C-alpha cells in the first residue's frame, strides 16, 4: 500500500502548521491534511554523493493518510486529471479509465507534429528545429506538459513510485510506453543514458521527464549538477536550453522536473587524464509548462 507523498510541513503538538525547518526531529507532528502521525527524515546524498537531498517529513511507520488527504496518490491524480477540463473529454491530458487506470494522452504532442507535416523535413536541421519550436511553444500543449511534469513530481515525492507505474497508461505513436521510460528520477542516470541512446527511443522520440538541479548559468543554457551512473566514474550532465526569459524562471540549486525531448550525445567524453567520462544530455524548453519545482513551498 502506498504511503503517500513526502511532506515539507506538518502540524505540531499545538495544532499549528510548521515548516520542516522548525520541525524538531523528536517533536510530535501530524499531517496537516488528515492528522496522521508524521516522522522526520534527515538529509542524505544522491548522485554519488554530489547532490544533497533536503530533509523531509513522512508518515510514521504503520500509519496511513485518510483516503481524501491531499498527500495521497489518489488525491494528486484527481487534482491532475482536472487540468484542462475545458478540453473535450476525449482529448484531456489525463483521464480515468473504466479499469481504474489513468490515461496520459501524450500522443497529442505527436499529433501536433503531424499537423505541421507540410513543413519541409529531413536534411535541413534549421527547418526541423523551427518546426519543433513551433509545436512545443504552442499554448495547446501547455496542459499536457503541465500534467506530465506534475505526474513526474508526484512519482518523485512518493516513497514507492512503482504505484504510479501501475496506474498510468501511455501510448505514443501507437506503441505503449512504460512509466519507467517516461520518468527518470533520483539514481537513474545510467539507465537514462542507455535509454536515450536506444533505437527504441530514437525511433519514437517521445518526451521524457527528468529530475534535475541547475548548477551554473551559461550562454543559452543552464548546466545542471552531474549524477554518477552507478559508481562507474561516468557522470551524466544535463543541460536545459531555452530563451533567456524562460531560463530566468529557473533557480539555481533547486530541484525541477523537466519534461521534453531529451537528447543524449552519442558518445561519452573522457577527461584529459582518462579517469572519468561525461555523458552530456540536453533538452530544449519552449514553454514554462515544461518544468515544475519539486517543492512548491520551499522551506
Ligand atoms: Zn494526510
């Protein structure tokens, strides 16, 4: 049974809502949504020790949230499925199916590409780039991007993201896509690069959501913290490329889910002493809906 989302604030013994920075490790805390007992988890590291993960709060062992508490997966799925509810029901980003699963309609993105099929394609890199930018920057895609990034955020905040995998159904260009190929969170750097280079991915070119933390601002892009692929001295370095007005909306040293067509360079780059290698991956961000902060209320 899923235990709910990581939390960053809770009620103290006097019933006041306190931020995690004020929550003492041994204080009696309860869920602000339903009153279930909460415990404190100390900070730890990911990315081969390179990325510090902030402390958080979680359900105390042996407890559950109430069914309607906002920190449950069900409540979050209901919330996300309300995005785009002005869109015709057959085209909504996320909808509940008769089998209890939710369908994420990513194919809408592919359909938009088909609508631009009259544009010249193949061979001309510039016109392909322009077409991609035209499709991805359109307002019509915003609810789909927001929903996909929001799902990735829930998966990252859940202690067991396999429960998301069982609840989401996705097809892209007539092929089913497993949730594990749509979302890459903490500790998945090696698997991610292998997948981005696979024929399966380069043929379907479906969008992917990643957890990244911007580190340095550079000309035209943000370089994110590297994550080591399973301690084999290969570091995966994500880059977010975008227009300045979008890059300025991303803070350094803050975690984001970034949804888009991620691309991996075909070969690793070795350091001059040959001891370590780097795999560069990048995404073009064309609108704000493609990213969301992991923690909405950063404390
Ligand atoms: Zn609760």
